């Protein structure tokens, strides 16, 4: 399995793209601005999009992706996997003919170019040998993370979350974990704001990582623009025994 970071920043600006991971060449996790860097051919190979939650930095490119691929998707629709409440929010607020056309009924309601597939934690999905599980998250809106494994290994992406015991329990319930991509959006100086915004800061994440029984590489995502180094170096000081990586667009991990 290959995981490519298309975007992992907490904002935009030169070199910064928001949340999107490409798994092999057919699965996207989140559809933030990082997707815009894919070639047309690479976009056309996408078959499945797993959404962690409905915040704009995680779905900004979804409407544009569907529109760009419109003619190519008519023979094989793009499948969007997420919780049912997230599905409703995206449909109602984005694909509503006002912000964007309702591609869930185009070109015809009976054979749309995109369709939702509701997912929940009790029903992992197998996509040609890659098994996708939902992970619990605690954010300001309904949110999840995902754990993906094949016969060789596993990685997990938390999406946006603040301190959340259920996440660590869910990760510990599985036999192994090779790579964890976890957010740490806020620097310690903004701990209270971060907590209210449903995000991690270094002290909260350091406290929670102790609960993880596995020893994966730990990629840090969603760092606030301008505070990236401060936040990451702080984490490194607090977690000297962990294999931490500051994630960047274009990073590729093979499992
Ligand atoms: Zn969010
Ligand atoms: Zn976010």
C-alpha cells in the first residue's frame, strides 16, 4: 500500500494544501485543496473518497473534482463514503443547485456521476484487499478518522479531533499499526482555543499518545500556518521516544 500526502496543512498559502491523502491510486481520504495538484489522469483513476468530516478544508475540492471528471464518471460513478449525517450536510449545503449543481442527480437521477455510501464503525469496507475501518473522533461537528490495512500493514489518519479516549482504544484493538497520521493543529500557546475548536495541541497529544500500545511512525498534520515549527518542535521535546515526522505535501509512505 502506498499513501501519498496531497495536503496536510491547517491552512493555505504557498506550499500549503489542506487535508487529502491518496491511497494507491484509487482511494482518497478527504478532499481538501491538495487534490487540485493531481493530474487529470490521476484524478480519473479515483474511485472512492472517504470523508472525515464536513469542514471546508476537508471537502473544498470535492465539488470541483466531480465537475472536472463529469464526462469520465458517467460510466462509473465516484463513491463517497462517510457517516450518514455528514452525507446529508454535504448534499444539503454544497450540492444544492445554489452553491453547486446537484451531481447526485446528474446527468440523470437514476445514474448519477457520484453517489454516497453510508459507512459506520461496525461495518469496515474491503476495497480490493484494502480494509477501511472508521475511527472515532471528537470535533465540533460529526467527525471520524480512518484506519486502512492490507496484508502487509496498516496506517491510520485521525482527521480532526481533540482528546478522545475512544480513538486510542480503537487503535489498540487492532493487532498493529505502522503509520499514524494525527493532527496537532494548535500550538501550546493556543491550547484553550484549540480545545474549543476540537483540535489537539502538543500537551494534549503527548498525553494521549501514551495510551497507544503500538510504536508506529507518527506523522503530524494540520499544523496552523506560521506556527508549524513551534508546534512540531514542542511535540518533539515532549515525545523524544516516538518516531515523529512533520508531514508535508508530496510525502509518500509505503507500507
Ligand atoms: Zn475540522
Ligand atoms: Zn481541518
